[in-house]
């Protein structure tokens, strides 16, 4: 009898322990992912390579400064009369790029998530041409987010059967070394090329920035980073308990950078401030030679961390999460202003092409409803909220101030525009999907820059042509058709009313789709994104949604 009681006690303990382990399985996955991070060294100074002591005689090619924000919503800047919390967070620096240059009123991201957009930017090609279809993420991330389930109506899924087909980890999912980047093209014209911030296009030898044309690189290879150490008393934070992405990022992300492939080391300031500090040093080091500066902030991507000084300046915003987010936007704008001021102080402003955009629209998983207003949709959807982004160019010596260009343009155009400004030649041995936008702004381009523009992520595709936009999804199995010339915010789906236009655009989509490569790695995660409300809100069966494959 005693033996049976002992055995029963052991069984009960094992069942309880197993149940506890099951409940905590995602925490264990995150802990393991955290433990696999390399050791982070203490901060040490970065020494930038110096150019000539004096400027060259005669005319020199323009500098190119490309500033890329991360997950910035269309309504996060005050340029268009909006802004965070109904304009409570002015963005004068970003707005000044438009006032002093050109606003592309219909600017589109290369994709609705970050890394494929960055791949399109760097190469001037649809990333699907070379298999860069899905955003590189750790398998552990996909397990947590996909296994979490989330919404009971349309749960997320981890595609475990595809793990064996993945190339390794997210560092090995990369832009092929055979692709030509902006940095490589500009080096043919003698440019010194510098990368700062987020890369997310490969982290192994052959795919890192210093292997893809950048003379110097300071930043992080992964898709996100902490802005400050967890628990830093000078930082205000907002955690989204409803979001498994947020849970993973807080638990697994490091606070570190690398310089030219060095061992990781800690920054000495809030990440956005730190990257700007180093950008100013780089500008000073290169003031007497043509340079390309790719400044890829991770703001305002999660996790939501903001300096207390910026948070305290927004006491009129009562919602804590919105206030932290607004403080991050405020900090980002101020730092962009520092970069612009440095160009003026060094006498470089007039002959510098400044490009500003964001990799995709604002994310639903921060739970803020107005960040992409007036557009529907979010990051990871092809509705306008996911792909219609701020897109600004300023080049005082060449472009008119305060101009607005209304024909659709995209991230794929940044490559050709930078290459054209530098006087370099685009590659002739491959399709370049983008065009040099400068002639179009000056009225010498002849017609619209693009007859059609194309997007794809797994089972979800989109084409935009002559003002008509078609989205095609397999889950749910449906199409959406919008006439953006009369309905720019996608309120009236015309798919049933205009089957002729659906067929026409489906033919265009199929023609473009046939030119693309197969994905270089599989999708490990499929998640439902509701079009008309952010994360953290209860969904109804009637709510429109798409499944995003990543």
C-alpha cells in the first residue's frame, strides 16, 4: 500500500511539473534564446576613418545621406496635419526635409515588413527576384509567436514541418552576395560608404554590411535591439502583455552593437542618441570627400523604451503607452534634426541628397489605433497602412523646395536615385525595378515612373497600376479591388462590381509573379492581422483580416 501511495505521489508530482513546464514553455524558449547570445563587452570608442584634411578642388559628387526609420506610421509625423496624439508630438526636423525638398505623396515601401523592404532598397529590385521573401527571424521567435495561438478566431501557426528546410538561423537568411548594393555602386565613383544601425540582411561572412560594399559599419545585424538596458532608471517603458512578439523581444534582445564585425559591445547612450552621436562623428570624418551614410535607426520599433526627458515633456498625453511611443518619436525627430544641422554646420547641406522614409507602416502589435491614419491596415498587410509610407527627398542645389510629387514611387527607386545623383551607372546584367526619381521631379521623366508596382509575401500578393490596386490572398480566399484615385483610404471594395478590372490586374500580377524566384527559405510563421483594429482588442467574426506568412 505504501508503495502505491509513493508511486501515486510521484505521478502527481510529474503531472504537476509537466503542466507547469507546458505553461512556461515559451518562457523557457526565450531563456534559451537569451542564453545563446554572445557575451557583450563594455563600451569602447569607435574611431572613424578620416578623409582628406582639406576639401578637393573643383566640383565633387553630392553626398548621399539616407535616413531610414523603423515601423514609423504614416500619421506619426506632423507633415500632413497629423502626428502622434493628434499632433501633440511635433516632428519639425522630419517635416523640414519635405519643406526644403520633395514630398512623394504616394510613396510605397518595398514590402509590408522590414527586411524585404531593406533588401529592395539596397538593390533597387523587388526582393522576391532573389528569393528574399520573408523577414529573417530566429526559429525560437517563430515558435513563441506561432505557438502562442493568440486570437481564438484566427490563431497564429508555427510551421514546424518547415524547420528542416530553413538554412540555419536568421543570420544565414541573407541578400545573396551576387546582388549589387547602393554602397557597392557608389564605391565605383569613389564614395566612402558608412552604415549605422539596423542591417537585417544577413549576419554571416559574405552578407554583412562590410561585405556588401560598406567601408565601415556600426550597428546590429538582427531585426531589433533594445534601446537601453532593461531596468535603466532613466528610461520609461511600455510592455504589451497581449503581444507574444513583445514578450519575446523583452526577454531575448541584447543591447549591443558591432563595429566592422567586432565582438558585440554596449553603446554608451540610448540607442537612437548613440547612433546619432556616431553619425555626427562620421560626417565630420568624411566632410572633405563624397560619402554615403546609411543611417538605419531601429526607432520606433518595439520594445517601447523612451528617455524620461522625452516622456516628461509630453505630460499632456494621458495614455502611458501612447506617451512612451510619442516620446520615442520625439527623440527620433530631434536626432534627425541633429544630423541635418551637422550637414549645415560643415557646409555640406547644399550638395547633399537627403532621403527619408520608413521600412513599412506602423505595427498593429503596439495596440495604438491611429498611427497609420487615415489609412486602413498595418505592418504585415498590403493595405495602405502597411505600405503607404512617408517618403521625402531633399537636395537643395538640385531639387525644388516644398514640391509635392503625386505619381506612385517606391523603395525600389532609392537605389537608382542615389546612383544617378552620384553619376554612377546602374548594373546592366539584371533587372532594376526602380528608376531615378530626380528627372521625374524636374519634369523630364516623361509619364509616370512605373506602369505597375508589385508586392508578394507567400500566399498574399498585390499589384498597383494606373491608380487601381488589387490584393489577392489565399487565407482568407478573397480579393480586394480599390480605385485609389477616388478612394485612397480603401473604403469601397470594387472586386464584385468590376470583375473586368480584377481580371486585368490579375493578368498583370501573374506576369510579374512569373518573373520572381522561389523563396530562398521557408515561412515558419503564419499570423492573422486584422485590418481595422490594432492588437489587444477583441475580434469579431465579421472583422476583415489577412494571414501574413513569414
